[in-house]
C-alpha cells in the first residue's frame, strides 16, 4: 500500500519538476532564440547586398542571387537551436562551438559554390577574359629571380616556366609571358622553357610558376587563404550565428583575387614521420612547410638536391609526388600570459579542454642565446624549498642545475616541489614533459592545481605517444615561451623532464634522416643540441630588464652511471648537478641527494647570509659521518668522540629528510640546520626529529616571530644575531 503512495508521490514530483523546469528552459532560450532570429533576418538583408563581388574584374551582371542559400543557412541555425534545447545547459559551450564551426563550413561552401558558378565557361567568353589580362599584368610586374633560381641556373641552363589557367588563354597573353620571362633570363645568361597548361581546379584567374616560385592570381588560391583565415578566428562564447553571418558577409564583400607569391616543392618520399622533398628553392633551416592534406612540418635538413623535414601530425595522408609549399616563416609558438595555467603541446595548441587560447604574440622556437655582455652574474637565490638543496647546492636565478639520477629516485618530485615553492614569489614556471606518461602529466597538473601553483605555471607536454619530431621540438618551444617572460623582465623557472628522452627522440630523427651516428648511435651534434638549448637560460643585465631563466634539466642514468655519454655531456654544459642516489632513496633518505657528487658552481653567491654561514661546515660533517658509518659496519667498539660524530651526523641526515609537496622557507631551514649542527637536538632520537622540526618552525613563526623575521632579512650572521638565536634555541631545547 505504502509503496503505491511512494510511486504516486514520485510521479507528481516529476510532473511538477517538468512543468517548472520547462518554463525555465524556455525563459533561458526564448530570448536567445528571438535574438538569433532577428539577427538572422538582418544578416539576410545584408547578405543580399553583399555576396562576393569581384570588384575590379567582374561586371554587375554577375551579382549572385543569394536568397536560396541564405534560407538554407537559416534552416541549419534553426536545427541547431532545436538541438541545443535537447541537450540542456551543461554542454552548451561545446555545442555552441560545434554550431559556429559548422556554420562557418556551411557558409564557406555556399560561397565556394557561388564563386564556381560565377566562372562558368559561357561567361568566360565575355568579361572574364578581361580578368586574365588584368591578372597577368599584375603578375608580370612582380616576377623576379630568387637566389634559389640563380643557384639552379649554375648547374642547368634552362629554367622551367609554367603558365596555368582555368580556361584556354589568348595567344597574346602567352606571347607576352614568353617575351618577359625570356628577357629576364637572358639578362642572367639563362634560357626559359615555357609550358602552358589548363587546370579547371583554379576556378578562375591564372598562375605563373617560375622555377619553384609561384605567382598565384587564381580564385582557388584566394579561396584557400579565405578559408584559412576563417578557421584561424577564435570562437568566443558570445559569438552568435547572426553575428557570424554578418562578419562573413563583410569579408565576402571584400573578397577579390590578389597575387599570392609562394614556393612549391614536391614530396619524394615519406617514412616514419620524415619527409624528403625537392623543389622549394629558397627554403631555410627550421622553416615550416605545409602539405596538400593540411599537415605541417619543419625543415631539418637541406641538401643540394633534396630537403628533409619532420612532420608534426599524421603522415599517412601525404603522398609521394604531392605538392608541398613554404608557409614563409620559421617555426614559432604562441607566447604570453594567456598560457599561464594551461597545458599545451609543443606547437602551443591547448590540450586541456579549456578551449581557445588567446595568445597574441608568437616567438621563434630557436633563438639566439643572450651574449656575454647581455648577462648579469647569478646573484639572486631561487629557493627550491627543499632543505638539502637550499643548504648544500643552492640555486641562483639564471643558473642551469642538472637533476640526475636513476629511474624512480624522486627527480620529478624535486622539480615539482620547486615549482610549488615559487608561489607568491613572482617566478613563472614552465614544466616540459618529454616522453612522459600521460597519467604522470595529468597527476602533476592536478598536484600543481591543489597547491595553487598552476596559476603561474605552463605545462608543455609531449607524452611518450607523441612523434619523435614533437618530442624533439618541445623543449625549444617551451624555452621560447620562457624567453617571452624573461625579456619582459620576469623570472622564469623551466624544468625539462627529461633530456635523456629528448636525446633519444633526436637520435631517432637523425637516424631516419640518415645522418651519420656517433657514440651510442647518437648523432654527432647531440652535444650542440643541448648546449644550444641550455645556453638560452640566463640572468639578463639590468639594461635588458634583469629578467632570468633558471633551467632545471633532468637526466636519467642507468645504474648510477654518470659517466655515460648523455649524462657527461649535460653535466659539462650545466652549472652543477643534484645527484640522486637510488641506494639512499631506497634506504628512506628522501630526497636521496648524494652530497659528495652534488655541486652548484654558481649558486653559493646567491645564498642568504645566515644560510651560508650555517651550511658552510655541513657538507664536511655529512661526508665525515658517511665515511664513519660505512666503517662502522665492520665493528662496534668506538671511542666517545667518534660516537658523538656519528650521532650528530645521523641527526643531521634525519633533519635533511623531507616529504613531497612540503616546501620550507629558507630562513626556517637555516634555523633548523643551525639548531641541529650546534647540538640543540643532541638528546633526541632520530625518530623524534620530525616532531622537533615541526615544533621548531612553530616556535620561530609564532612565539619568536620577530627574531624569525630578523633572520629572514639578515645579510649575514653577526655576533648579536647569533647570540639571540642561541638564547632562543636554549629556551626551546629545554622545553622540548
Ligand atoms: P622516473 O624515472 O620514473 O621519472 P623520478 O626519478 O622522476 O622517476 P619521481 O616520480 O619523482 O621519480 O618519484 C618516484 C617515487 O618516489 C614517487 O612515487 C614519489 O611519490 C616518491 N617520492 C619522491 N620524492 C619523495 C620524497 N621526498 N618523499 C617521499 N616520497 C617521495
Ligand atoms: Mg620523473
């Protein structure tokens, strides 16, 4: 019985919800629906006035009738609006995006159809003929020989000239082209061979190719640029289709053929993400090329009769013999504040499902490192918040400090903790994941977010599944992003995780490019590759704004072998290394920093005065302890002095242990090390160290906050300060 009432209640409730909910949805979408309709009507009017008019060339009679297409566009909008109602509010932005994208495609195809209709053969006989004459005049004004053509003429005496048009050409035009090009080549002692072709895919207008350079005045080319610019436009939340149609109409109105100049080449072969091409006479190293299928690549090899490039995307659709064109710029990435808090791939495209990335500027991925005169000495500390590092291997802004160790020894952990420690310090961080697992990248992003560090961090990720080409360019791209901030006068920390995998990706590319291989099959220029990258880290002089890039490259070793090829290379490029010992790490000494093998060659100058004093004897004491401890394994009879050294060494080691995601302020670190090395913790057992540490920090941040601040700001540890600290510590020790 009761059950029946429950069901009835439930049905009533559902009915009520449906009635109330429907109203709300109607209210939300009603206004929008009306607005879109209104805008559509306006746009329709506008569109009638403004479909493609080829001003200089096409007479009035060609003005198209657009009502039918406008109706079609409107219908799709209505369908889409109906769809939105189906989906509900949650997925709104996604549908909106799709909707605008589809509308763009639709509008473009409508326009294309129109344009094709405009250039029918019947019409050709009349007015379009005049267009050919106008285009060829414009082209002949622009032609000249490029350095690539001259080089070609050195070995061949004939340069090929091809004149392609959509419709049969007048003899007068062909003769004119022949005369002008022959004259141009005769001046430099060469000959031409003119070919005249017909190609309906040009739609209208014509195209002249001299050597590898194309002077393109065709309608197809203009449409290509039109579509490219259209797709490049960001889609905003506030975009409506009405707006889109209006903008589109405005642009379509301005549509008229220009002469586009570019260079073409031909694909010879494609394999494993590498493409060999010929043609492209004047191409430069590092330039971007575009294949017919839309994929892009970057030139990495220029030989006399062929050019090698890496392909960024899918290479399955690139056919041998297909065309490839120069895009006309060196590979570059978007840079700027918009990247902060985002995860992007090596090309700067967002991969975090957070939508459009509004970066305004771009920088080339390869850039000259600052010259000696542009640099200032490294003299400001960059605190990692990790006791063992800030005390023993301090890092300065502009320094390059290598983190090296076997797999699973906490390398990434150190880098991530350092990023977290930059919170509220004004340092921008860039984490570059090269060949890492996707899950690890996601985890790092999550951790940074939880600790409030994502807002000032950019993650550049090319996971293990990415192509070698993308893994290879990732650190260069990330450095370009860092350079933007550095030249703005900001401090940047960049972590390359890790360069061993980067070297492997480069080896793969080099082998595929058939470059001679050297030691361990790495190419001969692997050292140059990494030094070119790391030299871009610098502390700029004040005249240049005083910004800095601090680099933390990571290298993975095999069985602790730091004398292998890649490790020795990178060690010799950097200003020091933090060596992580797998044995220490497994013993529970975490972070497992090997004090004997870790150094910082410039960071000492950047250390806080108190820390410098406190940590000066730390390294020797730890080394002494290690040595004794090893020796002690053979016997247990020791004198009082040795026992004391052992004991305090053990405590010091214990004090340097630190968990993840727990960065500690520099001055607190100094106070802890001072307390332990001066014997204030002597009575306690190693297990109690954690509590001792926590209480000491609490003591100096709450009760003795004023003294804490003095230590923080002190330039050096003078007698007065030392006296005050000693007094405070005595009180603390008696209480503990
Ligand atoms: P890989 O070679 O796979 O890149 P890695 O050297 O970068 O490894 P991490 O991934 O940083 O090592 O750390 C390995 C493991 O050790 C992780 O599970 C991490 O949580 C743990 N770990 C690292 N540092 C500490 C620490 N200070 N305290 C406790 N655990 C730690
Ligand atoms: Mg790692």
